C-alpha cells in the first residue's frame, strides 16, 4: 500500500470509532450505561455529565441503576433524567435511581432503525470526505512530481480498496445494531 494512503489510515479508524460510539447511544432491547452516561445534569451551579456524578450499573437486561456519589444531588439527577425525555421508567428510592426500559414496540423499533441508518450514513459521509481529501493529495503529489503517474494509479487503487474495507465495516456495524434492535 502506498505511503500517501497509509498515513491517512488513522483518520479512517477514528471515523469508525466515532460511529461505534454514536451507535451505542441508539437504544436496543438491552439496557446499557451509554444510553444515559453523557446526559447533562444541572447541579453544583453548572452542567456536568451523569457519569461524572454517579456510578452506572446494569443489574438486569432492562434496568440501569444510577447511584450518585453525593446523595444530596439525587433530585438534580432525577430532574435531569426526566428533562432528557428518554421514555424510561424511573424510580427514586432516595439513594439510587432505577431506570427501566419499556419493551420496544414495532413502531419504536422502526424509529430506532431510522435513527441508526442516519448515523450510519453520517459515518459513510465522513469516510467519503476523508477519501476526497486523500485523492486531492495524491493528485497534488503527482503534479508536484513527488510521485509518478503509475504511483498515482496505484495509490488510487489502494485508496479504493481501503474505502471498500471501511464501507464493509460500516455495513457490518449496521447489521449487528439492527439485529440488536429487532431481537425480541
């Protein structure tokens, strides 16, 4: 593989990692802390992420337990969770908040798949933008006589193969997430 293509591989990897992170925020049939950990909670006179204020656990497949490190802010956390409108059942016993995921309806599943597809498309767009940037660098390198015409063709071929691999990774991520969402 041509060096001009290899040097951009970390950018493609970061795009895939970002997509994976985005997909964890799409609800499936199982509870995961990533559904709520980055929610902004107003407390102590500022906004903080929930994971900075409490420990998050998943004791059962449909339950997330939020245990604040400072019990005096439990009302702030409860208010922030309610404001987020996550469509989760919420129970506060004074020391922990239990969030319960309701069963997914067919309509909800379709809406989640739609959101997931939007995130997948955003990932594909990001990959295409990086590809165009690399293509421009390849052409520029040839014009500046840093590489030969044959090298340009080889670099473009290498780039196309790399893009094919990353596009396949995105498709696989989508298939797995859709399976998670549709599994009853």
